[in-house]
C-alpha cells in the first residue's frame, strides 16, 4: 500500500480533506478515493424512465460516473466588508472532489439589495474551459409565494423544480417523464446548522439527500457562503443528477441566502413554517464529519 493510499484511507474515515471542504468558500482537495457518506443508496429501488435524451458532453459523462457531488459557494469578500449583496458563485465537484462546473449568478443589482433571497436570477454554469453548459432560471414575482426554477442543458430544457404556496417541499420533474422526485424540507430549515433535505421518488422511496453543512458560527454571521453535499444512486438518470445540482441553488436562496450581517427579515418563507411531518435523521453528525461543523 502506497503512502498516498494510506493517506486517503485516513481521510475517508473523516479528517483533513473534509475539514478543508466543510466551510463555504474553501475548495476541497482532489482525492483518489471517493467521499464516504452515510445513508447512501447504492442503486435505484425503482426504475425511472421516459426522460428526454441529452446531448453528449464531457460534463454529462463525469456526472454519469458519480454518486455524490459537493457544491461549494465561493466567499464574497465585498459582501462581507460592505454588506452589499453580490452575485452568488458556486463550484460543483464530483465524488473525488474534482471540479466539474463553475456557476455564476446573473441578476439585477437593485433586486439583490431590495428583494434579497426572493429575487429572480439566472445561474450560468460553465465547464472547466469556460464554455456554457447549463443555465437555471428563477422567475420570482415580487410578493409571490409560488417558486419555480427551470433548467437547461446545452440549450435544451431538462426540467423544473417547483414549490407552491402552503407546501414547504420541492417537486422536481425531468423533461419527458411524469415520474417526479420530491425534496423534503426539514423542520425549521432556515434556523442554521447542518440541514438535510431527503430526496424521495414519486412512490415515496428515499434515494438520496441534499445536505447543507454548518459553516461555523462566525462565518454564518458574516457570510452566506455554504457547502452542500448531494448524494444519490450511481444509476440515477443523469438528467435527474443535473436537476439535483440546480436544486441546490434554489434551496440555498430559499433558506440560507440571508446572513446575519444583513439582519434581513427574510430567511426563506418555508423556514418559518412549522410542518407536521415525519422526523428524519440524516446521519450527518459532528462525529462523522469532523471539521464540517
């Protein structure tokens, strides 16, 4: 066994690589072994079919061969220093912590300051060569309690994520199929700390989750940069894997966009609702991911 392999084995049990990746803005180091996650589903418990075919691309190939992704929001120094809301930026990594896409928000400066997390935006995602591969669009009318995010891959519509008034959960529907995914919002999702959003099939079977990792008290007070872990079965249709990436953006805006420095009354309207639903334990504890919390 080589020294590099030994080091990766140590990291897989929970050490420096996770500590470095656990806070928003700090990019993880590339590793030779995949991230080990609790509650991971090995294969799809039900077959989901009917989705539109996607054009070939190296980003799609990389996503097809991964069962987890890490989405890290870049720190925004200007926002920290001045309190002025700046466009969000994210980096998407695969299960080996290799970068796949860079994502940049495009939105109106006035809307960022006045509407905060409720603003409309476009998220432009590029590959490592700077070519546009995916776009996400949120059209949020002022005062509306319905929310939706549409996603395109190489100019082709691939699906929509939506939430209606009175429903704190998100519904994810891929283009060409009527078999949707449900993303459950946890109780008091916007109250801070690590939060898990279970991903369920149309017939109620859990196939993964989106986990927002607690960045630490001081960072949460002065910055809204976050790190998310998304995991799913390896054989989940690639179109749904892409949609789960875009889901992170809407979840981030809905629950975690407004930080303590802004002292904004909004924290995502779903976060203030008390919902009577089954308690869900994600398995993500401070002991499992030291340095993440």
